[in-house]
């Protein structure tokens, strides 16, 4: 099975969010082909959560896991640290007071 490029996945994710009327934008443009993707969920109450894709070592399945959560400044600092290690990382910020991010939706979850 061919792996989607990071750019293709980000474009598709943004389209899905637009269809659900969930504002989102790219805050850091990573490598188009192989860059990892972080998704920051900003609930617009000074709180945030950032997700990264990970592998379940037991099953080999890909899943979104929380990298950091709490006050937005702490989440932003965690993102900055990750970008310091890997400047090819994409960062997509989703803004939704209800906490919707769609990462658990079909086609996006794994």
C-alpha cells in the first residue's frame, strides 16, 4: 500500500474540516513528501492539545496520540521543541470550542 505524501494528507484533512465548518490552517509547512504532521486543537479558552501520529507496537496500527495538552503556551512550547528536532514537521491548527478535530473519522484515524 502506497503511503500518502504529507502535503496530500494535509490538503485532504483541511478539506474535511472545511466541510464540517471547523476552522483550521497550516501554521508550519513541513516537507511535502515525508514530513510528519502535528495537529494542534485550540479550544479558544487558553487551552490546547497537540496530536501526533504514532504506531501501536503490539498491532503495528497507526493511531493519533496526544503529545501535549494543557495551557496553550505549554502546548506551543512542546510544538516548538518538536520542530527544533525535526524542521520538516507540519503543524495544522484546528480551532473549535467544542473540541472537534476529526482525527478519529474514517480515513483520518489510522
